[in-house]
């Protein structure tokens, strides 16, 4: 019996087929800090430092978790939460202007922790800094197409990786790995090279993401409370 030919990575329809009918998934992306635009935000990072970006949750970002070097945010609809530790560290420890603040970061941390564990922040503050799963897959597709699209890739090869049957498509600089299932292909890996830096992306938890529970009211510090508490140290 003749083997069914491998599907070919051609255009928008191919990429959409990899996420169609999937409500949520997790992406772990290993990236150079400079290419990710994180270097100006953290004084300890160099352009060639390797960071991991984790995007996990619903495709449209309605309920999701986004984390990278220096911070993690939980998003539930229009509500955005960032942990006390992340806010203190990104402002008074690792932030680019941390040395300008003549305050004891640990004292600020203790004062905030007495009031709660999570800080509720305006969603608009993260509009440009946080990508949804859907925008990540669209950005990867655009980068793929800008490099020549399917014409740049080979016809694909059937392999087994981590005990899973997959199809592997390679080009001079990139690799796409998909589960070997004609009825339900799932994107598993995207590996590429950008400006001499290796970028690795792994996709997991298709339709099975478990997000942290939304913080309880008594653990939430409002942005007004945050400003009031921090103001006492100046």
C-alpha cells in the first residue's frame, strides 16, 4: 500500500491547520535577549544572552500566562496580575534604572508582601509587551514566509523524536517539526537561526493547558495601593 505523501508547508492555510480547533497551548521559546527586545529592560542582560519566553493559554489571550526574564504576568480577560517579587525585582533590582532608586528593595518587598502576593495592573501597560499564542504563531508564519516559505524547505522526512512519530521539514536555516498525523497535525518545534543566534521553540499541552488559579481578592494589591506603599520609601 502506497504511503500517503507528507503535507507540504505552504502558506497561511498550512499554518492555520496547525492551530485550527485548538483552544489553547503552551510555547517555550529560547531566544537571544537582543532579538527579543529585552536588553534595554534588564541591566544584567547582554544582546547575546539566552532567555526563555513562555506563552501559555487560550489562543486569543483571554486567559493566559506570559513569562520571560524578569517577570511573569497572568491575564484573565481585562485583568492583568504580576507577582510582588517580579514587580520589586524588575523595578529595584534588575531594571535599567534600579541604581537610581535609593531604597532597600527587600524592605519594599516586605511592605508589599504584607498586603498581598499579586499586583493588579492596567492591561494597557502590557499591550505591546505580551504576545498571545495566536500572535506568536502568526509572527512565526510571517518570518517563515519572509524567508521564502515552502520553496525554501525540503519535502519533509518521517522521523521519531522522543518516542513520537513526526514529520521534519528543513531549510538552510530553519526546521519545522510536526506530529505525523494527517487528520490532526500539531506543531511541535520551530528551530531557526537569526543573526547568527539559534532560536528554539517547542509547543506542548495542546488543548490541555492548566493555568494557575486567578488570585484571591485578599491576595491582590491594586495599582493605587502599590503607588501608595512605594511612595512611603521616598
